[in-house]
C-alpha cells in the first residue's frame, strides 16, 4: 500500500512511528482533525499568529470556535511570545505555533506559557518539514503538528498534508478521524496526477508568471485542484468535500519526493546563500536566523516600498517573485471581519504584509536564474527596503 510506505518514510524523517502519522488530501484537514480530537468547539478560542493563511482560521471557524490573532515578531515573522499573554482569555484552549518560511517558532517559550495557562500547543509545520528546533525535527516537540506538501512547500505531492501526534491518545483519535474521511474520487486523483506532470514541464523560467496566473484563475473557479478553492476564500463555510484523506497518487509521489529530500534541502541552502550574498552587496538585511532553529527557507523574504509596482516590473522582466503574505490572513484582502480579524490591532503584522515579497529557492531556480534575479535587484535597488521601521515616529501605516 502506498500510504503505508509513505507513513514509514515520513516517520524516519520525523523521529516517530508510522502509527502516529495520518495523511490527508490537504494539510488544513489535518488541522481540523487535531482540533476536533482536542474537542475544540463553540465558545473556545484558538490563538494563531496574525501572519498566517486563511485556511488555518477556516479550520477553527468550521468547528464553531474563534481564531484569536496575536502580533508577530518582526525578525522571525512568527508569533511574538511576549504578546501571547495579551490575547489569552478564560476561553483560550490552544496556541498554534507556526513555522514561517521554514523557521520554527521559539517553542520553549510558547510551551511555558501554555503550561502556565493550561493550554495545548499545535505546531503549524506547513512551511517547516526538514527543519529543526534545538536539533529535534519540526513537528516532534508539541502535542501534535500538521504539515503541508502542497505545490510550493519543502517537497510536493501536488497538494496534500499529514499530521504527526506525539501522544498516544491523539494518535488514536487522528487514526479514527482519517478513516472517517472520504476517499478522493478517481477523477480528482487523475486530475491531480495530470497537474503534477504539467507543473514539472512549466515551472520556473519565463513561464513562471503565466503559470501562476493560470493556476490561480483555474483554482479560484474550482476548475482544477488548487491549494485554496474559491469557496474557501469567500466565506468561512466548510466546503462539502473538505474532509478527504490522501489519495494513492499523492502517497506514491510523497515516497519518491522524500528520497531526494536531502538533495532538495541542500539546493535550497545553496540558493539561499547566493541570495544572502546579493543582499549583503546591496547593503540590505538578510533574514534573521536564531540559534535554536535550522531554517529550511522554502522562501527567501525581503521588503519593497511599493509591492504592486515591484511585482509588475518583475513580471515584465520574467523574474519569479512570490507574494506571501498579502495580509495577516493571506490571501484575504477585504471583509476581514468574516474571519473575526479586526484590522489595526496587529500593526507590525499589518505593515509587514504590505511590504513583504519572497524569492523561490526550489529546484526551478538555478544559478543562472540567480544571476538574472541579481541584475534585476541591482537595477531596482531604490525600491528595496533594508528593514521596516516600527518606531512610533515612523508610524505603522506607512
């Protein structure tokens, strides 16, 4: 069975047993399953960073609970430990500790706060597979963790996700949940397989922008299998076919991808180091790397003055630039109240989400592509920001 082979391969990387791993159509389904197993429901609050993906908030809202957004640390883009206490209430039940761009949150501090207030902790490792926290694999520290193997993550099964549970009780509950989820249809599996084949042919290079635009359009219209379907972005109402387990197509792809994970991570490190040299030459800050974590850099973040204008120039010159995160609940840019987010409460996250962009580090980027990117950055140096100013004098709305 491909699923059992995949679980065994994952277990070796996550320092756990295969029975502690469950597999899903998308990572968000795994988060929903963890929260359901923790008996999170109406009236409960789940603390998440105000710099996340809308699907995280959706999973909470689908259970009738409330996402509570905490400010982020401007150096790590992860939840600011010093701000967590400000949002804890008698209804708080869980803290979600996110890996952002491949960097683990400072889990010791979060676990200490959780213990004091009798809260549970879930690691959001959707960006973090292959990284470590104090030499332990991401996902192995908190009570449970969920991962994503969506198109642009550390490794890809097209879409897909998995959960690792670090307590026997949760592992049992998630195995029951996995069995209850429906199987993807033959058509869904076939479509995903074809998309994976097509992506291998067109990713990177001059086709980048055309592929991104087409993918987002078809995904939004629910014509292809996308990371976020259109209905997930219009309101927090669970789609009818949301609770699905992983297909055989995804599991087989996962086994194959894990065989070259180390090569993948070495490539990302190599490309990241080339980017660092460019940014140093331009006298721009490079991303912060705390001693406690191994950063996998699924994306290399940087700041610009005018994101819309910069992206337009990048598209004109065929430079692959990503736009994570467009807002504190990416990619939502309007109607924040539907996701119970109140704008102006997290000014650091809000300012960062107006100015941040990222560069790819995956196999689609080669050394010659980095040279092209370097020329573009040098030409547009005046548009780059070394470091955002969060002082009161600077104002948070710039």
